[in-house]
C-alpha cells in the first residue's frame, strides 16, 4: 500500500491561497523533495502533513488511514517522525537524554514517576546515536553542540519513534556544504535500510538533485511539475517559474528566491 | 427593587468602570509597548491618590474653586507620570530582555519599596481627600439622590478613551506606540529611538494610573492597601480585554463595573468572586482575551533546571543534611526550633513551586492558593469535623489537590503572562471566598484552635515531624523530577514543537504537574496551620505567593536545591532584620530588585557557575 497519499490539500490564510489542490504519493524507502520559491507553500503543505496545520479541505492518508485531523502526537504514534527547519531539541538535556526522551515517549512511559529517566533506554539511545555518528557526544549537553551536530541529534530523535515516514523541513539549512551532503547521505542510507519514506523540503539544489528520487515543484501553492531530478532539470517552465534564471539549475549556489516571477 | 434603583445601580457600575478603565488603560499601554506586566502600576495609582489627597487641600486653601481642584488632580497625575519615568530609567530598562518571571518579581519589588516609602512620606494614617468644589450636592435621578461627582467620573472614562485614541491615531508618538504593540522587532529595525519611546510610554501609563488614583480622593480615603486591590482588578481588566488593547480594556472595564454593581444584589458578599469568575470564563473561551493576539506573548523565556552530572555522593549528602537537621534539637532552644520548623515548611512550599516553574516552565503566580487551601482544609477538618491532626493533614492535602486539579484544568491551556495572571486570579478567588464566607471560614479572623495531636505538641516533636514530612516529600518530588515524567515536563518547556512531535501530551503532563505541586503545597500549608494553631486569609494572599517566588529567586530557579536554600535565607533574614527596622518591605523589595539585576541565577546557581568557572 502507498505509504503516504496526499489528496487535494488546500489551505488559505485570509484569502491568500497557500496551497491549492496539492496531491502526491510517497512510497516506502523513497526520498521525495518538495521545492519551490519562497512563499510557494512548501511549509504549509509540510505542516499539514506533520499535523501542525489543519487543511481547509483535502486528505492525508498514512498507510490508507486518514490522518488529516490527527494531532502531531497521534501522528507520532502512527509512525511519523520529523525534523524542523530550525532544529528543535531539548537544550537542557544531554544528547543521549534527548534521544531517551523520544524512546520513553515511544514506549508510553512519559508519566512514569519512579526510576530515573537517564537510566531508561540508554543502550537503545546510544545505538541510535551511533547510527547518526553522534555516539561520542552522548553525554554532552545538547546546548553545547555545533549546529550541524544538533541536526544529526534531531535525526536520531526522529528515528527513535521507529517512523515509517520521515518529514524533514529544510534539513540542511544552516549547515556547512560538506555537512549537508553527509547528513543527506546518512538519511538516504537509513531510509533505504529501514524502508522509511522521506519527504523533505530543500533550498540547496545540490542536495535536491543529489539525493531526491523524485521532486515536486510547488509554485504559488500549486504543483507545476513532478518527476525525477533529471526530468525536472529539463522542464523549461520550472526553470523560469521557480528560478527565473536559465542557468540557476546548473549553478545551484546562486539560487535567489524570485518571488516576482509568475508561472507560465 | 424598582426601575429607579436599577438605574442607579447601573450608574454606579458605570462610574466604577470608568475609574477602572483609566487605570487599566495605562497598564495595557505599558504592556503593549514594553511587554512587561507592571505590578507597580497599582502602586502608582496609590501614589496618585496620596499625592492628590495631600496636594489638593493645600491648593484649595490658596484659592478655592473647581479650577484649583482639577488642576491639583492633573498635577498629581503628572507627578506620578514622572515617577513612572524614574522607574523605567532605573529598573525596567534593564530587564526588558529578562524572563517574564523576573520582570514580574522585579516590579513586585517596586511594590514593596513603594509601600514603605508611602508610609514614610505620607504617614500611616488614611488620608481623606476634599470633595470637589461645585460637585458637592447630589443630583436627583428618577427620584433618587445620586452623587454628582460620580457623574463626572462616568464621563471621565470615555473622555480618557477619546484622548488616548486621538493620541494613538494622530501623533507620531501614538503611531510608534501602536507599531511597537504590533511588532516590537520591527520598531527596533526602523531605527526609532526606543529608549525615548519606552520612557514616554511609561510616563503615559503612570500618568493614567496616577489620574485614576487621584480621581478617587473625593470617594475613598487614600490608604495603604489600595495598590494590591486595584492591581488585581486592573490585571483582570487588561487580561479580559486582551493585553495591549485599549478598546479591550474599556469593554472589559464596562462589563466588570456593571457585573460588580449588579453582582452585589445577587451575591452580596462575593463581588470579587464574580469578577474573577468572569476572567476564568473569558480565558477559557478566548485564551487571549477579547482583543488580544496570540503572537504577542513569547513563551520563549524558558529558564529552569537542566541535567546535571550525577554525583555518587548525592545520597551521602542528603543523609548528612537530614542528619544535621535532625540533631538540631540537641543544641537549639524552643525559639530556634520554631524558626527551623517554619523554614522547613516554607522550603517544602517553595520546592513544590519549583516543580512548576523550574521544571515545567509554568509561571504560577498564585501558588499561595494551594498553601492556603491545605491550611484551611486542615483547619476546617479540625473545626467542623473534630478530626485529629493525622486525618486533618491529608484532608488539607486533598482539598489543595482538588483545587489544583480544577484550577489546572483552566490554566494549562494558557501560557506565559496569561497563565501567570490566571493563577493569580484563581488565588484571589479563593482568597475572596475565605475572606467573605465568614460563617464557615471565620472571615478575616480565620480559624483558631488548630493544634497538633498530643504526641506532636511539643516544639521538639513537631519540629522532627515537620522535618520527616518535608524530607520525604522533597525526596519524592526529586524522584519525580528525575523520572521520565519530570523530563517530559522539561521537554515541553524546552521545545513544545519537539515535545509534540515525539508524542508528548503537553497539557495532560502539565495538568498532572499542577496537581502534584498543589498537593505538596497543601501539605506544607496544613503543617503550617498546626504549627501556628490558626489560619487566616493572609495565607492565601498575593504576598504569600510572592514569598514563595522570592525564595525560588534567592535560591535560583535553575537548581533543584535552590528553593530549599532560598527558604532558609529569606526566613533568617526576615527574622533577623524585621525586629531592627520598620522598613522590612523596603529592604526586601530592594533585595528582590538587586537579585534580578545582579544574581539572576540565585545563590545556588551563582555558586555553581562560579565553581564551574574555577574548574
């Protein structure tokens, strides 16, 4: 069965349509990127899938189950993990404790009142940190980490819930170039090994074309193109509408969000 | 009850609505621009009343007439405005970026300072102001006499509303005030002279507070209790109207004024309860008041306990401390034991609050409610059911837990300042009930004859009993703080988005925390009742809540043991200094302000930081 099926999602804010009839599918083990200029509605679509926003109409199905109105907590239980554009971790805790918290919640022990939290699921937490290459920092305070490392920890937290769907909002924002490729390689590897479907938004075209298996182009709340990175690269409409610059797809570093450009 | 009577009641409601609006309008303007909830606003109101009551008669001696009277009122308001400027420059300017808990406490420090200074300057007696020349004779309305000054007051509210509206719409200052209320970052980016804007706003806010106070002098005498009674009502008005919204404040003041006027007819003694119930209902339906906006409130200032390296010596340290305390009766006399008993009780009280503030990031400003409920629960069990202490203490704990469960259901939906105000309001409701339900609670006099069982009646045995209960409860709470539940609370405090994304039900967790914390505070209250042999409404008052917050502040909200140390330090200081000077509140207020400005981490936190830097 299709892992994630998004059907005709629409959302307006005060008369401005941020998403219009957005539909797409995502299979297990697949990496799907949503790209588009600033204000195209990427975050809106993303937050409707993640449960932070309620769509005006349309549906979100996870493994055939309708989760359109489910809370973020409920989605977590159903196997949705996510990372945030600005990494969200528990800064007052150690790296390991961050992951342990997700494990505690996953095992429904968050109201346990007795045995100390730092003793619970410690081994599992270390194993997850090992996967993202952060095992050595397990005992460091999360507030002392470099931002790229925080992003890795966040990935480990998201994986702690054993997700089948991973939502990553601008996963490499704020990271150095080399770190970006490493984080996405790691994500692809884990997704592949565990059969996790990954939906991500991204500004960095290197990341998009290097790691996405399929790309959705969103402009003014509407999907204007879907296809493999190669196909997307060739579509003239995308070049103009999204980047407003014929050369931008070859030289991703110069990406400038061109809001004034209207889609053909 | 005929038509004319109802009309008079409605007019009475309008006149108190006017007075309330003028004062609350200043509070809401100051909040809109500075994002600080100024506790000292009530003090400015009080200064306005005292200044006018002193100044206006002198002026009337020089030249008797309405012009002199109103000039005196205006002059008093301007003087208060200047005092507001002084407060902004000396204090507020330094704490705009501080966590809201510190801001509230610092401005409460000003309240304490002003209380003592007012008595120092104007004397301890209430001052009755002159009546307004030309407005002494009552007018006749529908065959009933109605004070003509009240009619002037009724007009004053809309006039002030109109003037403030003109100021906000037609002047550059007003445009900046509105812009800052909408988006503070933007105003910073525009390169506006912020200092001047903030100082100007404080002048305006304080001026309005002073005006509100000064206008009262023909109706009520200026007295030392005015500040806290008006601030509680002004808070309700601003919160119900939506913080930062002037029209909201006007609407809320109207509703509350009329509610009080007619509430008196239905529930003669429960006007306070009616007012605060209104707030509870409005916030339950509209968590940001009539015209408030959610994004105004940034709950981003979460500071609190963080994970510490686990020390293998911790159990030994605990044993040593408890052992030392347990051997105190060997060296201390009865007086020392009495003081030590009270310190332990307040340590437990403050520690229960730490579960909310330091762990959950939930700034409760009405924790006295649960301390008082525990005390009253125990005392009522003794008085009405003749229960022994062993049964009365759990009864008190139970009453406090139920109270916390009910109040918690309302407040966990809120955040930041709204939550603080709601807890404050809840505490005031319970205070009002204890104060006004004389038949059951004994009203102002409280309940006496709450004595411990025979085995615990000696000072030594009661001290040891208190020590045992406090130690066990604190250790249990520590256990909870370190358990997944405590970590979940911290997780929700650190990042709500992340906590939700890993499936944590934040409201449910906070609700449970609120209940546990209330129960622990109630236990402390019950023990306190038996240690004194009596209870009275002051246990439920704002100063009691602030005591607990001050202990947290002194000890440091980033540490688990801070509140215990803070309770000891505050109590010993009070014990030593109070007999020496009548200016205890002045000293306490200045100390609170100093701690916020100089040691925001508290004693324990500062020592820890210092040691970490040494290492």
